[in-house]
C-alpha cells in the first residue's frame, strides 16, 4: 500500500514538473526555442526533447521495452548531444504533445505492470538505478534540474 502511495506521489511530481516546463516554454516562438544564448550549450527545444527522450530511455529502454516516441528523436536528444540544426515547428509540436501523452501513458503502463525487469544503470549524476521505482525518482530529479536550466535560458531570449 505504501509503495503505491509513493509511486502515485512520484507520478504527480512528474506531471507537475512537465506542466511547469510546458508553461514556461509556451510563450516562445519556434525561433526563440531554437536560439542558443551566449554561454549556453543548448536551447529550450533541446531541453524539452532531452527530458522526453531521457524519461523514455530510463524507464522503458532499461526495462527492455520499446520507447513510446519516434525513434529518430533518441540520437538527437539523448545525453551527450547538443543542437545541430534548428528544429521545425512540427517537431516542436510533437515533443510538446508527447511530454503530456507519455506522462499519462507511463502512469497507465505502470498500473498494468508492464515493467517486469530493469537493467542496472549508473547515471552521469553518479546514481545507480536498479529498479523502475528508482528510475522514476531519478527521472523526477533530472527533469527538475533541466527545468532550472530552461528558466535560466529564458532570461536570455
């Protein structure tokens, strides 16, 4: 019972963080989302794509399940990447939509119990994940960190 309550709370944190991320980036044009301010290595749209891709890799791929997003996004936004070209409006729209859809889908997949195994993974944050529950908690930390980066980038647009 406590485990379900803890997971419900973690999923609520994910939903709140994603709403905050989407609200914080909503006022910006595609050109502004693509702008890399001086002193930064990436831009708002890369940040949006990165949190989407990372969640899919940490929770689905490491559980041996195919990610629920377009596969071509993964090499573009995964850890260690940076913006290589401007992102078109259609891709911006897709990423924003999937930030909402994958949150609801993940909640449903978790409820259905599809996460049966998990491959141990040590993050660049030096945290070792050994279960889907740990991946959920770490992903929330990761998305909050990138939300902070987005708030900083916005000051220079």
